[in-house]
C-alpha cells in the first residue's frame, strides 16, 4: 500500500464472485476475483489506448497450416490471460478492495504493476 500522489484519483474496484460446478451438477468451489471499475477511466486522461487482442479462428488455422508446411515448432500460450501478464506503461493506483482495507491506512491505495480485469490501461508490449 502506498500514498497516491496529490491529484491522483485511484480507480475503484469490486469483487466478482462465481461458483464452479462438477459435471454431476454439485458445487465444486467458490471463486472470487478483484475487478477494476475501468468504466470510470477517461481516454487521454487515465489511459491512452484500449488493449484488446483478438484473433479470428481462420487466422489461427492459417498460421498452423503455414507452420506445418515449413516444419516449424508451435508453442502453446494461454491467450485468455495474456493481457493480465503485461506490465503497465504508466503508474496506476487502485483503491483497496472491500474487506481488505487496513485500519488507520484507509487513505492508501494499491499501486498496480500488472494489468487487472476491467482495467483499460494498456500494458507494455
């Protein structure tokens, strides 16, 4: 936890809860994640660009066909979480998540190093 610089407004966050079920329909586990309220960010002020990588299935098929023809090795990567693995370009502060606010340090914020769900800030390439 750090004190955000004067004039910096930390991005708020919220908890998102989800249940996972087994194949037979019984409850397997409860899951929770902290999500940034990125809708409050303003383009040009809080962030410069929105980063949303998308690949069409035909593009992936073409790349596999090209790799096969040229006898290239193909490595797998979890694209679903690739955005979350990028370092942020600019300093971003997020308010403390509900239930984790430290007594006597309510004014402090979390300095984000990596991207977070809901955040519009683009990570470094």
